[in-house]
């Protein structure tokens, strides 16, 4: 008998244009994992509205993110690609799980703490509850593995805690998911301030590289990336800028840090930066061409997200019914 494949779930918010961090920390790993697992790749539009979104931009970006998944190599025939809001069970399960999560544990989430500093009193309560929605996403599919960047680790811990709490309170309902965080690329840093994570919501465009940045822009941004005055290509915490560029290069080309150090020994940063930029361009340019083709083909995209929603709804509703039954809700008679 064929063994049942383990399940992967992951998603990206269409809340801004995707960065090289999203690509190296998440999508590139998904592509590697798709053969071995039963994968659900979601465009998490419900998460995106935790901060203000222009409706027109949200629509455009949702389809663009979906196109990036496919252009990067996610095969829609083998994987389930779908849009979160097409599966109402996510919102429903999130409400249920909200009633089993504690204010204390949500208040400790570093992403919430960072954002609440920025927004103060007028922070949306959706931002506070956001990790519960993420837990619902994951648990509805009986997910075994969640490939994410290291910034999502704490949210994943919450998903595990909620799964265990619910299982203990009632009976076995959810698979307890494990994170999959790759050794390189799990945290790509800001090019202008390499002590913080590269983020699509940063105000300074020189601090990030977008997946859709034209080659010339990529070259300029890498040449402007902050390094140091030491002048040696070395993988060390004392040189966070250089370390980050080495991480980017290594994650793309597969070269080890030792190999990279050796290659640029005694050379300063000029050639190194040029090579980093060219490696990024070579990786992203073919993806960009495919994304442009895909976003122009609305009918094809619709056929993918429709089929994805159908499969995702079926699986997610099965888990949701199970939750409702265990909680004590009366099932609607047929
Ligand atoms: P989001 O949209 O912020 O980021 C999407 C993915 O990209 C990774 N990532 C990075 N990896 C390396 N370096 C970076 N600088 C970098 N920036 C972002 C993130 O770790 C993530 O894997 N809450 C999630 C979306 C989500 C989700 C889920 C993920 C919602 N439901 C269920 C997995 C499973 C988020 O905001 O990711």
C-alpha cells in the first residue's frame, strides 16, 4: 500500500511586495519539499488586513503572490495553491481557537509587541489575534511540517500549544505541527541595517530587495548595502552586513561560507558585491518573466485558485466539523 504523504502548510501575506527574504526563507524551501509532501500553499489575505490595505492593491498583490509561488516552481498540479478567504473554515476555526488562547500568551508575541509600539492604542485587535488565525490555518489541514523563516517560530510554538491544549481538553483532534526552518536563509537581514530582519514593510526601499525588482535596481541596492571598514569577506558576527550578503550568496548558489571566504581572500568588497548581485539577478530574473506571464492570464489563475479552494475547503471543513462536535455544538440535520 502506498504510504500517506506527510502534510505541509505554509503561507505568505499579500500585504506588500514580496522580498528576497520571503523567497529565500520560505518559497525556495517549498519548491524543494513539494515532491516529498502533500503541500498546501496559501495566500493569506485574511492576515493581510490586520494592517490597512487598499482594496485594489490587495487584489493585485493576492494574484501576484500566487503567481510568484508558481513561477518559483511550485507545481499547481501536485500541490494545493489557494487563497485563504476562499476557505471560510479559517475564520471560523480561528474564532473557536481564540476561546482557548490566553491574552497573556498572545501579548508575549514579539511581532505583536513590535507592532504595538508602532501603532500604540489604535493597534487593530486583529494584530493581537493574528497568531490564532495562523494556528487555525495550520491545524485545519492536520499539518505535520510548516516551512517558514525564523521570525515565525514563536507563532508556530503557539500553534503547537493550542493543538496540545485542545487535544488534552477533548481528545485527539489535531496533529501537533513541527516547524521547518532551514539552516541558511531563515533570516535575511536588512541591507541598510543588518541587525534587523529584511521586511517588506520597511520605509526605506534600499533596505530590501523585492522579488520583482528589475536587475538594475537589484545591482544598485546590493552595491549600496551597508558593510564595514574591515575589508575582508568573512562570516562573522562582527561583520553583520558581509555575513548577510554571504548568507544570500550561499543560499542561492549552494557554496559554503568557507568556499566564499577563500574565493574573495585579500580582495575587499567590490567584486564580492558584484557577484552577489549577479547571483540574485540570475535567480530572480526567470521568475520575474514567468510572473509577468502568469498575472496576465487571469483565467488560468482563476482555474488554479478555484481547484485549490475546492480541495482546501473539503479538508478544512472536515477538521472544523470535528472541532465543533467535540466542543458540543449541535450539528445541523441533513
Ligand atoms: P510573512 O508574510 O511575513 O512572510 C512569509 C514567509 O517569509 C518568511 N520571511 C523571511 N525569511 C527569511 N528572511 C526574512 N527577512 C524573511 N521575511 C519573511 C517568513 O518567515 C514566512 O515564512 N504569519 C505569516 C504568514 C502565515 C503563515 C500561516 C505561515 C499565515 N498563516 C501558516 C505559515 C503557516 C507571515 O506573516 O509571514
